[in-house]
C-alpha cells in the first residue's frame, strides 16, 4: 500500500465528514457520556480538541445540521489555542449552544503525576476550571498523549469525571480514531459501513478535518499560521484603533502591498522580519516583473487592440526590464520615471543586481539587500498608484494578468482605432526585434 493510500488524505474533508455522520446514523444511535448504554448499538462520538477551536466549531455545526450531538474535549494547557481568549471562549459557547457537551482533555505532561490520587485531584481541579469558565459541567475526561502510567489508571472516574480510558470503556466499546491525521488501525468509513461492532467510541481531532484534502502537516500548518496572522492583525488593528504609531521599521514599507494582496504581504512581512533579505529582494523583484508585464499587457490590449497572445509572445522575446523605459512612453504615453519615481540609471543598477542574484545565486550583503528591498517597495507602490489611476490598467496593481478585460467605457483616454493600433504595434515589434 502506498504512503498516499495509507494517509487517505481525501478522507479528511468536511464533505466526507458529513457522509461519515450519515453512515453512523444508519447503524448506530448517538449517545453521550451521561447515558452510557453499551448494548443498544450506541456510538460515543468525541473530539479531542488539540489544534483548532475554529475547526471544532465547523464540525459542531455540521453535526448540528445532521441532528446529532457529540462531546468536545478541551485542553486548558493547549499550545495551539487559549480557551480564555475572548474569541476562543465565544467559540466554545457557540458549540454549547448547538447542544453539544464539553469534556476535559487532560494534559498530564503539564504536571509530574505519580499516583492515581494525584490524578484524581488534578482532574477535579481542571474540571472546576471548565465549569467556572463556561458555566457547564464537563461530562468526561480524556488523556492528551497518554503514557503507559496514565493508561494503567483504569478507574471509571477521576475527579468526578468519566474516564474515557477506563477499563470498562476500553474493553466494552470498540474504538476508532484519526490520531495524527490518518487511520492508524481502522478506517472509519469501513468501520461504519460494515457496522460489525455492536457499539463504538469514535474519536476525531477537529484540526484534521479541512475543506479540501491536505496532508496532515499541511492541516496543522494552516491552523498554526492562520492563528499567527490573526494575532499580528490584532496587534496592527489595535494600534490603528487607538491612533498610535505602528513602528514597524523598514518592513513598514510593505504597507502598500496589504491593499493589493494580503498573501503576498504576509509572505514579504515574514521574510523581512525574520531577516531573509536576499529572499525578500528576489520576491519583490519578481513581483515587480509581474507588475510590469501586467501593465504592459493591459495597455497594449486595451489601447492598441493587440491580441493578448501576441503580447505574451512579444514579452517572451525581450528582456522587459531592459526595454521598459522605452516601452512605457511608446505604449502608455508616459515616462518611466513618472510611473516609478526613479531614474533609469538607478533602475538598471538594481535590476542588474537582482538578475545576478537570481541567475548566479550569490547573496548580496544584508545592507545592500535591504536597500534593494526599500527600492523595489518604492517603485512597486508608486507604479501601483499610477496603475490605479490609469484607465487601461485600472486596479490592476500587481494582480494577475487575467483580469485585463474591462468594460468599454473605461478604455477611453489613450485608445486608438484598431488600424492605428496594429500599425503602432508592428512598428514597436520591429524596433525591439532589431534593437532590443
Ligand atoms: Zn490530545
């Protein structure tokens, strides 16, 4: 069996999740930890919330749409979320409002537990926290990353909560889990389809269930970095709301990018703040080339009626950065230094540095790289402003080229007749074919 098949990554989507719920409903009755009835073809459906409360809410909503309830086990020591953070607390409240239960996901590694009495006292203490925070009684507890010692603690309850790993539950109820983002022992779909188990305990971790198939580490990456971006956003937004200065250092020059592409902004912001200046310089240079092509293509198509495929063919034959200072006056009727607020000499110097960096792979010093980053931020921002005010380029900014088509009434100022356009295009091609 290939590793891909073993992972069954296509199983872990929300669409598949709904199908699993429907399959489960066909053969089992959803029961909760208050009404453990092993003989009745019951299924205990539980979630250990290890990675994401946002994904927990998503699953809770899907379960509610399917008219079933489950139990969400929450870890007060979780590295991936903070239960006392306002937005996260609100998520738990929403899950409860949908009719689901909560349990304690107990992280024994936080303590140094040596006896069952200690375990009893600590589970009781943490159960009290959940009750105080959310004003409901947790119904059971499960171990986070259980050790041999913890698995040997097999009493029915500790600290007043049902133990999901009690001897009775472990022996009486067959179990199926998605631990680590794949089916380690049994595939849940097959378990539910065959329905051979008289009753079941199903454990899923909501972070594993995403909208599209992803490898397990990709799913964690999404949760972790999604949260990190949200925290940075919270910081920036807080300063803005209170009209305070946001002293971002040189990386503050990337602000213009935020309005154009949030993903590009996050990437560049990360590179700058983590000191990857050569990588950032290349990325900004790449964005700049993309912007140039986008502008040139938009202008040629909209002003001169050139076919997009002809423009692309032409762009493949020339080195755009070398010719751009002559191309912009010809096609856009405006000087290059007006668009970019820079001189051609300075521009050619930085283009040369980037081409060398790109082709020969020799890093430049961090001082030069940072100077280059500031330079490309300046011309990217300046050109984006110019493009935004230009009919043919419109809000092109540095977005993808495909959005070049626009309503006729915006193609006004510099537009020629198709005949004149094709004459101008032929002349331009001839000039650069012989004199690139
Ligand atoms: Zn866990």
